């Protein structure tokens, strides 16, 4: 069998599992049929908290309701009223190796089911992100990243330094497992560089706080810069996400932060939103 024919056999099922996600007149992105019962995974920035219209590869369209979202990880779960859909095979993102061949499928520029190929460039610490030397464009957001076995090992989310950035499949599965039960802080955050003890460090600038949220109850304010938890300074911009993923409702987190040049701390009691998580 020719190599090109082999690739075509791998890619065609992936194209059938890729959908187009539209929200009003704001444009469109991609999504992935994660379960055959109509569960669709896409990026949170594609839907921005709104219900959407999903178009399948066979041309059928469905109204989609948001089942869960996590803006910190840029993930959203949608549900459509359909069954027996061509769901993807989920691969183990922890087994990826730098240099491995990968395929991206999405809808860039309205070209439904467009495919690009490349290799794994970098896998960040704690499997937080997958960076691939692969060409992405607007419309690819929410589309799949698959290995040479045709297993989906990530969800494409953005471009960084000319390379595609994807959310690992393990993170997606964890998001689905915890959906609706995640402890949350109730903030919107922006990554910044901070200086702590005259050394560069990672910081998360609070840009907005939800009313009556745990972070508001603890007395933090917009403009505060989160720099660590329980006396440990953040070593990456994703560390707070992993701490929340491994914490429970009712836990107390000692949040370290900067305010006006002062190094302060507050104890934050984690709560459940009782609906799907929106922010960190």
C-alpha cells in the first residue's frame, strides 16, 4: 500500500468525527465528536458561554447546549440531540514523544475537514500543553490533533511562535470527569511575569472576580497578582489549574499574591459552583 493511501485511511475517520461549531454571526470554529451519544468537545473561546449550532460532516445541523466549560483550560463540552455518531478514539497523550507524526483536522477559513500534518515539537511539563510543528489557521480552534494510529491526543487551541498548541487528551478526560464537581475560585486570570525576591516568576493577574465567589469572600481584588499556593511559588502558568484539579470542595488554599508591591496571602475556601465551571 502506498504511504499516501495509508495516511488517507487514517485521516478519513478523523474528518468524519470533526464538526463545525457556529455561534450567531461571530464566526465559526471546530469541534470533535468525543462520545457517540452527541457529546462534542471544543474550545471555550469558540462558544464563549453561548449555545451554538453544530454541523456534522454529513451536512446535518443540530442545536447544541453547553454542558460544561473551563475558560482557564479553554475547554467546552456541548451536547447535541443525536446518537450513533462517529466518535473519535481517545489516545493516551502521556505516551507522546517529541518528533512523533501528528495530524490536525479542522475547519480553517470555512474549509470543512481540512487536514494538516506535522510533528510533536515540545511537550510542556506535567503534560500541560502539546506544541506541534503544524500549520493552523482561524477555524482550527477546537479541532483535533491525532497520532499516526488515528487516536486523538489533543484539542487544538491556539498558535504560539508559529506552532500549534493543543490541550492534551488526558486533560480533556479529566475535565469531563470533574464536570460540575470542580472546586472553583471565581476569577478570570491573565498570565504575567512577576518579580519575587528580585527573581523572575510566573504570575496570574486577576482581571475580573465573580460576585459571591470564593476569591471575593477571601478579600482578593482585581489587579492582584497570584504568585503561589501554600507557600510554593508557581513554576508554570498552568500550575494553579493542576492544583484545582487535585483539590476538593471545602479545601482551604493559602493563596500568595502581590498587591501594590506587597507580598500578601489569604486563605480561600474552595466551593462548588453546582453548575459547570466557567473560570478558574
